[in-house]
C-alpha cells in the first residue's frame, strides 16, 4: 500500500505539478520582463514574483507558516540570510518573506538565456565566487544597493545541503550588512528538504515553516568582525530551526 501511494505521488508530481511549474514560471517570467519596461525600481516585478511564489506553493500543495514578521520595521532595508535545503526555497521566499528584496546569486545564472535577462531586469545581483577580487566588488555593489533602501536575500551556505547539518557559512552576507550598516536577519526554513530533496524531481505535499529571528544590528561592527557575525548568524538560524513546529 505504501508503494502504491508513493507511485501515485510520483505520478502527480511528474504529470501535474511539474507541467504547472513550467507553465506558471514561463507566464510569470514573461509578465515580469514586460513590467520591467515601465518599472525601473522593480516593485512591480517583485509583486509578480510574490504571486509566482504563492502560486507554486499552491500547485505543490504546500502549507506555509511564517513567524517573526513582527520583528521587521517598515521601510528598513535588511540583509536576509537563510538556510537552504531545496530548489523550492527561492519561490517560497519570494512568496512569503514579508518584505520586498533582491537575491544575491552565483553569476553563472546570468549566462543562461531568459533567466539571466530576467535576473538583470529585476535588479537581482550576481556574485563571482571563484574570483575573490570580483566577489569583493560584487559585495560592495550589493551593500550600495542596501544603503539605497533595497533589502537583499542571501543563502550563506552557498548551495543546497544534502544532509541535516548546515554547510559552512560564507561571510558575504555579513560583509554586505557591515558595509551597508544594515541589520542582518536570520531566517530558518524547515520542511522543504522533505518536499523536494536535492537531486530529486519528486515533489511531495507538506508543511513548510519560515521563521524570522531577531535582526542583528551591525552599525558599529568592523570588517574584522565579519566571521564573528557569521558565526552568530549560523547559531541564530540553528536555534530557530530547532524550535518545535508551530500549532496549526
């Protein structure tokens, strides 16, 4: 019986969820590109991305619970830093993170047709992880955007984990927050690793929680404290991730 349920779940994922994922992403991506012609600040594009993320969570039959939103101050620019389990983490954050933001992602994505055009037009920011000098310039540019009032989302692990333990955190998020003098917000995602594990194409319905921690102030920090700030960030995310599931 368990094998039958698993087979039916896989068929639902392949025959229903995946085609709707492709169709929804294509449609909303096209609308986002069109909106960039009239919206240079990217507000309309973020609204479309938010709708896209929520549509996908509905297609995937995912229940999302968000806690800690009350810790954010309206009009404040933040550096959001989250753990990273799955490919669906990005649409999840676009759909449910209660503040507009841009993402900082590996520059290889900008070389992919259509995806790269969309990322550029939407104001998302590339980072070259292989070249330290270029990475430093990317981080400085991201900090400038935060000072200009635009929040940024970073996955400090640098990629999706394949086990329960978080990967080593990179210091980029801390450097951006310190250079911008902006608070850094720890975020713990739980549940997406079960819904779509790395290397799998089998989407399973389930519950996902997004927990926002207390913003960490960085106004008085110096560049030498980036590693220390990163360690605190990791500790806060681990603490949030260890909290029991919220009540329905």
